[in-house]
């Protein structure tokens, strides 16, 4: 099933709780400068053009009406930080 949504539409109905345990942010690792540059270029292009950017899926469980992501934590954090920065 393909359920595309925007970050804000998702947050309206689904509070998110990021677990304390989280692996390192892949784009911040040494030797991943090209990955980081390409990702930031793609984010800027999506913002400038208004075109949808696919950030893959978010997987997790729901407990007490909160999403506890197991995969996709970095994507959610990136979107939150981008909103905060803008």
C-alpha cells in the first residue's frame, strides 16, 4: 500500500517519539561528504521547485497514540530540523 503524505499532515494526527537509542547520523560520518552534499542539494531543489521529494518509508510501532520509529528516525529528524531552520 502506498501512503504518501507530507510531514505536517502526518504530525497533525500522529505524535512522534524518537527513541533515545539511535545510530549515528549517516550523512554526518567522515568520508560521507559527497552523500551529504547530494542530499542537501536535493532538499534545496525540492524546496525551490515545490516538487515532492521521496525520503523512503518510516517504520515503527504505535504505543499510547505515539509513533515510535524503528527505521526512519533520521528522515524524521531531518524534516524537523529543516522546518526549525526555515
